[in-house]
C-alpha cells in the first residue's frame, strides 16, 4: 500500500488512475464534467492521507474547489428530473410568447449605409469580390488553355444548335459570345460553360415551328406556278420572335432571383429533370433525322408532333439523298471514335482533340472544293454575315403568345445550370449562390435578346472540358467568348459551304451523354419505385405532349406523388426498448414492448387537410378498439338509461304523492327528499353501462414528425380528444415542435377540456405521467371501496 502523505496516491486513488490519470499527475480535473466528479469527490473526502487528496497551501484549496465544482456539475447532470408537461416547461424554461406574424416582420430590414451598398454591389457583381484576389501565376495559364478549348467547342455547337432552334447559324455564334461574356460579371460558378444547349434549343425550335411555320412564307416564283419558301423573311421573323422569347425568359429569371425564388427549381426533382432531358434528347434526335437523310418534312407542333414528324420521315425514306446520308454517317463515326479516345486518354492528353472543329473545317473545304451542293444536292448552311449587329427592341406583341413557354424555358435552363454548378462547387470546394445564378442567367438572356441571341443554359460537355483542361475561374469564359468574337468578325463567313448534315451529326453525337440516362431505370427500380414512376411519366408525357405541356404535366405528377406519399404515410404503435427510455415501432423491433395500458401512436408524415382524417382512422384501427362503434353503443345505453331513470322518477313521484296523501306530514317529505338527493347517481361509466372497456387507459400521440398543422387538422385533433374521452381513454401529445404548438394556440385548439397539461416534451414524460395518473386513480377507487 502506498504510504499516505509521501507525495504519491494511496491504493484507492491509484485504482482510479485508469479512469483519471490527470488526478495523479495533479492536472486539470475535467473528467468530473463527464460523470467522475462524484466518485473523485468521495475519494478525496475519505482519503485525507493521500498526497493527491491533501494539498498544502492556497493552491490545495483551489484544487479542492475545482473538484467540488466538478462533482456538483456531474451530479446535476445525472440527477433524474421530474415529469414536465408543456405548461410546466413553459414556466420553468420561460418560453417567449409566440410572435404574431406581420408583413413588417416578413420584409427584410435594410439600412442605407456604405457597408450595405458595398455588400449589395459585391453580391450582384461577384467578380468585384474574386477578381482582385485572382492568383495570376497559378490560374491564368490554365484559364487561357481552357478558354481556347471551350471556344473551339462553342463554334460548331453554336452553329448546330441554331439550326436546331430553326434560326440562321449566325445567331448561334451571337448566343455563344454575348451571354458567355456577360456571365463573367454576374456568375458565381467557376466551371459552368454557359451558351447554347440542345434541350433549350429544341424547346425554342418547337415554338418557332408552331408560331411561324415555313408555310407562312411561301411565294410564287415569277412566271411559274412553283411556290418556294422565302427563307430570308422567315429567318428575320423567327429571329424577332426568338429575341422576344429570350428577353421575356431573362425577365422571369431576374425577377425570380430578386425575389429569392431560387428554390423554385426544387420542384424539379432529379428524376424529373433526367427523364425530361432524356425525352428532349429524343425530340432532338428526331428533328435532325431530316438533315441526316436529306429529306424535307412538314413542321408539326403540339401533342404527338414528334410521332407525326417521325412517321413522315419514314414515309420519305425512299427519297433519301445518298450523298447527305453518307456525309452524316462518316462524320458521326469520326466524331464518335475521337470522342471515345478523348475520354480514354483524358489523363495523357493536354487538351481534348477538337474533332468537331476539325470535322467542320474539313467538310467545309471538301464541300467548297468539290461543290457538293451542285453535284449531289447536299444542303449547306449558306451565308453567314460577318460583324456584330446593333441592338434591336423585341416585339412586345408576342409576349402574350409566348409567356408560358418563356417561363418553362427559364425554369428548365436554370435547373440545368444550377445542378451543374453545384456539382462542380462541391467537387472543388466553393459555394454557388443559387439566387445570384438565377439573376446572372436572366441578365445574360435579357441583354442577349437585344442582340439576336436565343435563350441559353449550361452545357455539360463544354463544362467538363472547361474543368478538365485547367479552367479555374470565369476568366476561361471570357477567353472562349473572344474566340467566338474573332470568328464572328473574320472567320464566320468562311463556313457558308458547311453541310447541314455535319451539324446534324455533331448534335446527334453530343446526345450520347443524355441517352446514358436510360441507365437510371434499373437503379431507380431497386432504390425507389416512386422516383421511377416520376422518371417514366415525365419521359412519356414529354414525348407525347411536347416539351412545354409535357413539363407542366411532369411537375404536376411529381407534386401529386408528394401528396400521395403524405396521404399514405407509415403509421406505427411504439413500444419501449427494455431498460431504456427509447421508443420504437413494435412491428420493427423485437425488443420493443408496448407499455401496459398505453398506446403510443406515430405517423411518419405531417398533418394537414389531405391526410388528417386518414390519421384519425389509422389511430382508431391501430388501437385495436372500434371507437366509433363503442361510442354508438354508449349513446344507446345512455338513452336507455335515461328512459329508465325517467320511468323510475315517475314511479317515485307517484309513491311520494301517495305517501303525502296518507301521512299528510312535512317531516317525512323532507326526509325522503334528502335521501333522494344523497343517493343521486354519479356519471355513468362503460362498466356501469355493461359495455366492454378498452384494454388501455391512455393514448399518446407522438408529434415528432409533425411540421405544421392547418385548421382542418386542428378540428380533427379536437375530435380525437373528444372521441377517446367518450370511451374513458386519456389522450396526450408528446414531442410537439414549438412552431406546431404556436399554430395550435393560434387555431384555438386549447380549451378547458384540452390544456397544455396534456402535452409533454418527450414520449417518456407522457408515459410516466399517464402511468402515475392511472396508479393514483386505482388507489382512489380502492379507498372508496
């Protein structure tokens, strides 16, 4: 045994060293905060000879004070508290009164100051924040290389997607320059490559075909009965229409961003977006088949237009232009092989091989040298004007016709853009502001519309190239836009002999990534069947109803699935796991046992008008008692009892009258009245009425999953309290969130019959309280007997 007072710990203290080594070393006694303080205090009190327990001088006093405080804190943490109802908890914890909602409290509080103006300026012009901190040595070379790579991709894709939108090719170059340059000032994503995108282009194309079909521009050739389309007038009218759509799309996006409505994209779930873009890819593919086979087809719009176009292409297959088909096949094979090599050797290549640019350069040279148009009838792009055009005001008369389509384009474009932005931000460790992205995209579209641009979004293929080639910031986008600017000013006119079949091949091969989304189906089958239904319904609706109506139907179906899931949640009866205060579903956990005489009911969904009646029915069903039937029997028994009581009163009145007539004395009458009053029957019970009693005395509603209640649910909850009270069962509510409690208060839920004493902060509190109440009631009944 260690000698006392020799500067070492005695045997008792030494035995604690595995728990409290700092005690022996005389260090800080933090261990007491985690539950050892009580034990340590006892050791130091009963071990005066221990060198650790007895210190000399004021330092020892401070040490003992810290030990005592640690022990006290430990004990205070470990002491069991009494059962608290919500009413008692409000008094103990001093709950603040719920704030009354007002318009003033909802509006953001803003003060005019230099700091506020500066923060707003940095928020709406993010480049002012990051550009002064731009690491030139580390990022500039990568951004330049990435910008050239993306600019080279912009050139063929801009021409191709303009063709897809039913517009002159030069508008694709404009859409690859103005919005990309503007995004540098307003965007927050470092790796998003904004510009023309296939899905948005085909949405615009379907609109131009429906509002301004080529048949509206037929003209009779002089001196003949032949009619031809005046392509110059058609293209000018379509450019004016699309510019209006683009401006309106930008207005929607900027307005939603300023109103902090960036969350609107949350209504487009990931399965919905992927199903929609896959269906849009099918639309793109079918729309380009005419350029692959070199046949002319009519322009269809509205529901089933995809199938009408496909059927007409199949009918005209005998008229296929062989030269066009061969050109498209050769281009598709070459582009596909090189893209696969780019993917396979991405780590070894300094930058992807620009096969699309190489293809259009070679094919343009061959077309010009061999004169493919004259010899084989291959359709070419035609004149591409050089230089920039002055801004033009949109035609406001189109607003009423395209407002719905513009909103759909705004939402889809933003959804694709923000999803890509968040993927890159998560990968590279920076933050993307969803509302500012909406504003940035809106300004790009709004200002671009004045310069004959069509609506843009983000391209996954270009964004991946921008990231993989060393792009680190929006500077890469500026470099890419300068590449396009040079093309517009000097090089664009050289591509007048570019075959349209080459652009169709570029579009089709770039759809490969979207068609890979069919692999979602087996994955969703295994993980979530509801999401699988959303994917399939979105895909089918978009194919059948076209892109605009299909999107609305898909969103409606997606919201319906949410409603159905809240209407059909998982209801469970909870039981206590042995030797714990943890409660779990008795059907799911074998060791969870129901508390005798208590039914604990839980729903996995919140309560509102669409599911609260189902909630009440499930509660009555899970309780194992036909509550409504028992209440009906009780009412019948009470009605019968009242009849019997009235009959007995009448007989008693007759006897009383006979007695009064016979005795003619007041004393007997007074004695009879007092006996009648003393023997007045108490309130009838189920037992006294001869009805079966429930096997439980309390129902506890676990509100931990309830996030809000409405007026209908408050009314039904009152009915639940009333019905179970009718069958002599107490109802308690546990784990009710504060906001829900405030909503109940505002909805006049509480009354003399239902008070906050029925609400408890935890299920265990409610269980303990109900058990104690039942025990007291049993004692009272036994004492009366």
